[in-house]
C-alpha cells in the first residue's frame, strides 16, 4: 500500500503542539512526505476516531493502519534519520514494555486530563 504517514495529534495541547511542531519543521526540512492532522482542524471521522480518542493518545496512520502511543511515535521516528535510533531503542525487548507503561499509564492520561481541564475552562469562559 505504502500510503503517506499521517500524524494525528492534539493541537490544542500546548505540549503536544510544540512537540509536533518540531517534527513538522524537521520533516519539512528533510522533504519527507508526512501529513499532520490536528484534532481542532481535521475531520477525525475519516480516521475512525472521536475527538476524545484523538486527544487521549498520539496516533499515526500508516498504510491504512491506525497506530497509537509509543508504537505511533516509533513509526514517525523511523521516518526521521536523526530519530531512527530512538525508534529502535523504544522497541528493545526490555525498553518497549517500560516505555508503554510510562506513556499509557502516566504521560497520556496526564496530558488528556490537562486537555479536559482546558476544555472545561474554555466552556466556563464562554458561559460567564
């Protein structure tokens, strides 16, 4: 199939947006054909994701397969010559389970909680 890799991320999260902006700059400089879809600007249904699902985790779509979490980061890093080592590192037998636990149990839930908090504050500002 060999479709263009598409990064699906929470562009309303300052941390996520900053990190992905650095990926965009790097992949742009390298001329890599990678698409970026922020959840504030994209029709997520075309990826089979709800707004909350997209905000909960980092996703990439590659060759028609949606991948999330550490595995999604590794797919993106595979495309970037300077970060291929990191993709290989997070796939090591000892590191992979640890990286998944840290991302799945700590980082992703924390960022999602911040996202929901920003959403609530935004709604309250519009009401008040």
